[in-house]
C-alpha cells in the first residue's frame, strides 16, 4: 500500500517506514505530524477524492538538515558589475509510520469499486 500526500506545494509518494524529506517545519524531533493523502493505492484498488474522507498518513520527525549549497552569479560584460550569492534550504526528515483509512469509509469504497 502506498499513498500520495501533499507536502506544501508538491506531492510525494510514500509507503510505511519510508523516510521523506520535506520543507522545514517548526515542530521538534519526535513530534508526530499528519498529512492528508491525495491518492491511496492498495493492490488493484485506487481511492481518491471523496472516498478518502477521514484518511490520514502519520509520521514522526526524525531530524532537521540543510540541503546542498546553491550558488548563483550575475555579471555584465565589459564592466566591473558582478554579483554572487548563495542559498541553502533547510529540510525536515519525516519517517512515515502509518497509512490509515476509517473502516466504514474503506468498506464503502470497496463496495463502490466492486459495483
């Protein structure tokens, strides 16, 4: 079983036990955070939209780390005009603990797929 979750402005495909790197969040290490899934796939059944009402993907924050240094440069030819800058993005590493769906919703979704 895997889920596609929305993290900020992007989406990530996750499974249980996977480590995911997301943009920095304000919570401490060991805090539990929840994501709303956009899509759930379990074998042949695919759940999306209203069938996902009540579904949750929970994870534990493992740590915070910085990404690679990105350097940029602008200059104008034949003059002494140059500018150089750098940026290093901070990321939070999250371990996905559980992908859950409410039992009543899951039964209705399976019935809808079979019909």
